[in-house]
């Protein structure tokens, strides 16, 4: 393993927000980015930022173009019904299946599938969760059967219920004692589904888009995808554009939605940081003799809260400093959305190895979910293998892909931030924001080059 920590710069960067979507599954293997990649990426990031800031006048993403239009309607809910039935089967597996999280289908599908792989797929195809969610169909059916088509005022709360849901989920994922335990996960997922189901039945299925945190998270991530499905003037419109171009057409963020983005970034950042040797040493834990999640539950709760406060201070502070330097006001909502590009790239880089290894466990669990010798996929018994990591060329390709993802999404984030504020008169307004984005990217590279002890 190689480390790049130890300097004051690393210590400052280590508390910056900006890592990607995380998973509570224990990592199958730990790989660290070579320090040469880390240093080269830091230099390249600064150079790219300077070049893009200098060419801001001509460096612009073209507007997306419409591919197809059709009348908007209720649409078929069969995907939602199917998703609900699969959800019930997964809950049963969580209760009755093996307690080993690496062999239980519920744990693998949720953490490795929904919370890691599905966002990656959504970056290519758009918002998949909107069609797959396990609430819309059952909610619509119950409201039709009961005749209740009213509302109770939840929509007036905007995205605040989603903020509360994300806060609770983040604590469960990062701080709670056993988020990967199949039984505990089944109990938490079942209780959450029931609460959201009752709320949506009382308020209407449209409330899910803004009031449920998974819907809101995937909708934001989907804005980075080349494909985007929207409703305009009573029509459904499928459009195609460059990655991130649909962020430029996103509606203004409300205060609650801005807080949601801040919380998402903070939680993703701290989830990556809390496993590093740096953080464990900071809180007095020996990373080679970790005493357990219960021993750090209190300090990690404070760390999660502190990460949110620091995230808000850094982003709003950069915008305020830019206003002081130039007299121009950059809108906070669209600018914060541009940081999602960085988070999405880190998601792919940080969990690439987990997908290559835990994906094999997922195939095993799908083939024999209750460990009864079944072969539902028709697969012969096989062992999970890490043998591909013995090939140096494969390891080099993985490192290069991680490196390219992180630096590439930094360029996209800077481009979005520059284009998202039309009518700007001076690059000084963007200077603090660009410096912050450089810090994000260097932190991500540093994190991939640092060993973890949890």
C-alpha cells in the first residue's frame, strides 16, 4: 500500500466534501491508487481548471435535442408492481436467508445493486428509479380502490421530508452498528417502505418525486445522463445531450432541495473519509486494531454533522467570496448541482473494485438465495475469484480508469459551473469555486491512494 498523507495540505483536503455514492458492504479487496497517479492528477487538475477558466467565453455545452415526443399519460405501472413483488421477496430473504451479508440477496441487491450499480447505470440511461420504484403502483391501486383522491398538505413541505429521509439513511449507512446485517436491513427497509407508502397514499403518488429521498437522489443523478425524459406541455419528451447538459435546464432549487444536495455531498464525503487511516488516527483509533463501530459511533455521528456544516460553509463561502471579489452573484442552486458530476465520477472510481468482486457474490446469491443448493440461474457452483488482480496489465487498466474518471468529471463540473451562470462579467466570481473544485478532485485522488482500516 502507498500513502500520500502527512502534509498540512492533505490534512486540509481530508475534511473537504466530495466523495461518491457509498456502500455499507465490507470491501472485498482494498486497492490504492499509485502515488504517481495522485500527484499527476493534482497537477493536471490545476492545469485543466486554469485552461477552462481562460476559455470560458467559448467553452460551452450544446443544448440537448429532442429525440421523441408522445402524449403524457398515466402510463403502465407494471414495472412498479413487479418491483414491489421483488421487494417483498427480498424482505423475505432478509428475514429467512443466511445472515452472512456477502451471501444474502437483500444485502447484495440493495447495497451493491441499488445504491452502487443503479446510479452508474442511471448516468447513461437517465432516471431508472422513477419507473422501478416499489411505491407508485401500489399507491395508485389503493387510492383507486378506496376512492381517496385528496391531499393532506405534505406537498407544502417540499423536499424537507426527503431531507429527513436522507439524514436518517446516511446515519444508518455510515454510523449505525450493522447496516449490512440482512435482518436489520430488512427491518429498516420494511419500516421505511410502510411510512412512505402511507404518506403517498394520503398525499398522492406525485408527492414521491420530491418527498422521497431515493426518488430525489436518482432524479438529480439522472441530470448528468445523456438521455433525459421530461414532461413539457402535456407531452413526454425524450432528449439527448452531452453528459451534464440537462443540468443546464434544471429548474431552480428550493431552499430544501439545496439542503438536500448539501447533505448528500456531506454524507458521501464522510463515508469515504471515516474508513481512512487519517480519520482513524485523528480520533485515536489504531487502524490495525479497530475496536468496532460501537466504539466510534458517537464521534462518527459528530463527524457526519460536522461534514454537513463544513460542506455548507465551503460552498456558500466560495459563492460569497466570489461575490465580494467581482460584485457578481452566482446562483447557489445550479452551482451546487454541478458538484454532482464530481460525486458521480468518484462513485465509479471508488467502487469499481467492489463491483468487480461483490458482483460475483451477487451472482451466487441470485443463483442460490437461501443456500439450499438451488440453481435458479442455471449456473454451476463456482468460487468468487480475485485472480484477475494478479495480472499487472489489468491492475494498470483499473488505476488508469479510476484516474481518468476523477479528472474527467472535474473538467465536466468546472464546465457546468462556468456555463450555468449566463451574463457573467468576470472570472473572479468563479475563482473561489474553481479552487474548491480543485480541492475536491485532489481529495478524491488522495483518498484512492490512502489505505483504509475499517
